[in-house]
């Protein structure tokens, strides 16, 4: 990372604070549409303010920590509820143990205990896991700004991918991977050095999540066992969420239902405490959570929000205008099958027709690795063992290279791509696939330019944009200093090579 982009990174976070606190005072609802009376839609578009109170709520409103001022601030491409551009990416702060001489992270018991002991001094939420959300904004701007500066002393910054150092790659892939958006800072004295990194998550589209919610666990487990039986490299595993159910939402499938994700999004992205989730707290606070007497958003409001999100239809496949166009798209889809894309991007899963996902986690190789949330500390009785570093602690380590296959329905409207939004086009997205998908990428690269184009044209047909949704959002609805850029071409749908 250059000095300039390093500076921009910090400034990006800090600028967000100032601008959002100014715009956050803008009250009211947006996109007034008299025709429907959908309270959930109003809540999705509502611009929240700090200390906002209304009939049902008397708590502290937006914040104290937040990433956006409304749901639609991030979820808007291709219409309300769509995906988000990179400006809205969520940032994650992760601590990692010191590296050994082979440049691998030391993951032994002592190194991990030392790590957690140090990390909890940075942020209280590092108590049981190695990652926290690095919020864009806080109602306590100045104190948060000081905390941020403290964390990023910018002593030494290296670019890295996951647990492995960069490998030499073919030129084009190398170009993309060089732009890997993980930033690392070394902290601590020589004796107890550790690393902190920032990585990011791109906002996925919510079109069709209500249907995904209804896919049965059996349908997903059947795909898992079918992949186990094949000889090929593709061996997905179902994600098991914290509550023991099959996870279908989030880039790593951490959540099992739209309802749970929504309650969490209210609390984490907007700082709206609710009955199912405590709001994110100030990193320099001493209390376990921001304790409030009442909730910022009521149970019935969450229910309305969930109903609205569940009602968002998947974007349809674009209809071909001519017979020859139809034939070309069919050929493109055949290639998509032949080169193995459909092994993971399964066209139909149970009731989800044309969803193009298997909802399984796959090892996508070291270049897509992100060690965030990869180390968890399990104590046998957390209530009775507040002493850090006790030898009773056990650590659970997750493979940082695993990601859930994202559905491709509507993908033409949801650039940029991949969990961190590093790919601007379908071509770039395919080239950064590795791990279990490596042989599929090789086959793609060996296709004739014409056949490759057919695959891209097929992907471009997933998501009809003739129904609108490309309009710019009024600035007061998103609060970003600059309006979310539509694309390098100035259009929502990015041009493919
Ligand atoms: C700051 C940007 C931002 C805001 C504001 C935001 N989201 Fe999200 N949303 C994201 C990101 C990023 C993810 C992916 C998170 C992950 O996988 O770790 C996501 C994922 C989701 C998902 C899961 C989708 C899937 O298929 O995996 C749901 C549901 C969701 N958000 C609903 C909401 C709701 C409801 C609100 C308003 C209360 C909201 N979001 C506000 C950025 C945002
Ligand atoms: C081994 C399973 C697997 C195979 C094979 C595979 N993919 Fe993927 N695909 C994934 C996963 C997992 C991701 C998300 C990875 C990430 O975000 O880091 C992804 C992401 C994508 C995305 C970006 C979607 C988005 O919303 O960001 C596109 C487009 C895509 N794949 C197309 C293809 C095509 C075309 C092929 C065939 C050349 C293919 N994939 C082969 C698993 C696979």
C-alpha cells in the first residue's frame, strides 16, 4: 500500500465521521411513494439520527457506533435492497499472532493467549474472537478519531493475503491480486509483537433472500454429500451457524435466517439496539455492551423490516430479443457447465430456481484468504474465568480461505464482486478464483476468446436492469461525502472486457 493510500485509508474513516454526523441531522423519509403502505420499506429507507425518539422508542437512536445512517445507504444498486458499491464496504479489524521465521503465523497456545491478552486492551470485543467491526463513524467523533489514530500509528504497513505471503502469479492475475485490500500494521515491542489488519466486506444484494431463507437444510446437505462423492476438487461443506443451524447468509454463511441477520444489521451497522441483539459499543468503553434501558428499534418494527426484506423478489433473467441472442446465451450457459462453474454455482436448489449457488463453503485458495474471525477463544465457563491467559482457554481456528458460493441471480446489477469488492467485472471475478475453483479458472482461460465472451454474456444476462433502479440516491439518504460512484463507466452495469 502506498503512503498516499495509507493516508486515504485513515482519512476515509475519519472523514466519514464528520460528514455523517452532519448529514445525520437530516430528518425524514426518502423516496416518498404514496402508492404502497409498507412500513417495513419505510424503515429500510429511514434515515436514523442520534438520540432520535418517537412514540415507540425512547433510546439513543443511531449509534453510538455505526457504519451507515440507513439500510438503503449500503443496499441500493439495481433498486432499494440491492448491493452496494465499495464506498459502503464494511471494515473489519483483526489481530493476528506474531509470525515465525517461515513467515507463518504462530498459532500455538502460548502465542494465542498472548495475543488475546494484548488485543483486549485495544478493543473490549477482542475478548473471545480475533476480529471486531471497525466502524466508520461514532457519535463521539473526536474520541473515536483519537482511538483510531492510536491504533494506526503507521509504523510499518505491508500488503498481504491471509496466512501466506504473495506468490508470483501470471501477469494478469498478479495485477488483481496485488491490489488485495488487506492492510497490515505491526504492533507491540519486539518481544510481544503482533499484527493488526484491516479487511473489508462488500454489501451483497438482498433480492431473493426470502426465497433462500425457505431452502430446506436437506437440499443443501444433499449437495454437500453429492460433492463428497465426486472425484473432482470441489468439496463444499455446509456452514453451521452459531445457533447450530445451517448458515445461508453472509459471505461465510454465518447466519441461518434473514430475521437474525436483520436484527444483527440493525445493531451493528446502525447501532440500533433491539431485543435480539445489543448495539455495538464504543471501543474505548469499559462496559461489556452499551447498556440502555430501552431499545432503539422495537420487536414489531424489526418484524416489519424482515417482512420487507423477505418480500424483495430476485431479479429476473434478461429476456433475449432475438432467436440468435437466445442461442448465444444458451451456448454461454453450456460453457459455464462444461468448465465447471456450475459445480458450485448450482442453477436451482430446492425452491430457489435460477439461484446459481450451492450455499456451501469452499476453499478458494490463499489469495482470497482473510483471517478475520478465524480464531475464537472458548472458555469453559466464561462467567467464572475473567482472567485472561488462563491455560483453560481453548482456541478454535477456522480456515481463512473458505467462502460461501454467492448466488449469481441478479449478478449483472451487483458489481463490484467478491467478498471484498476487489473485482470490477465478471472477467476479473473469475480470474481471482483459486483453490477448489482453480481448475475451472484454467479451463476458462483456455477457452477461445469467443467462447469466453459467451460465458460473460451469459453472466451479464443474470439480472434484468430494464425495470429501473439505476437512479442516484439523494445525498441525505446515504450520508457519504461523495455520492456512491455508479461504476468506472458512470453506469451501474459495468462494461465487460
Ligand atoms: C454499512 C453498510 C451496510 C448497512 C448500513 C447495512 N448493511 Fe446489510 N450488509 C452489508 C454487508 C457488508 C453485508 C455482508 C456481511 C458479511 O457477510 O459479513 C450485509 C449483509 C446483509 C444481509 C445478508 C444478505 C445475504 O444474502 O447474505 C442482510 C439480510 C442485510 N444485510 C440486511 C440489512 C438491513 C435490514 C439493514 C438495515 C438495518 C442493513 N443490512 C444495513 C452492509 C450493510
Ligand atoms: C469451488 C466452487 C466454485 C467454482 C468452481 C466457481 N465459483 Fe464462482 N464463486 C465461488 C465462491 C466461494 C465465490 C465467492 C468468493 C469470495 O467472495 O471471495 C464466488 C464468486 C463468484 C462471482 C462473484 C459473485 C459476487 O456476487 O461477488 C462470480 C461472478 C462467479 N463466482 C462466477 C464463476 C464462474 C463464471 C465460474 C466458472 C469459471 C465460477 N464462478 C466457478 C465458488 C465457485
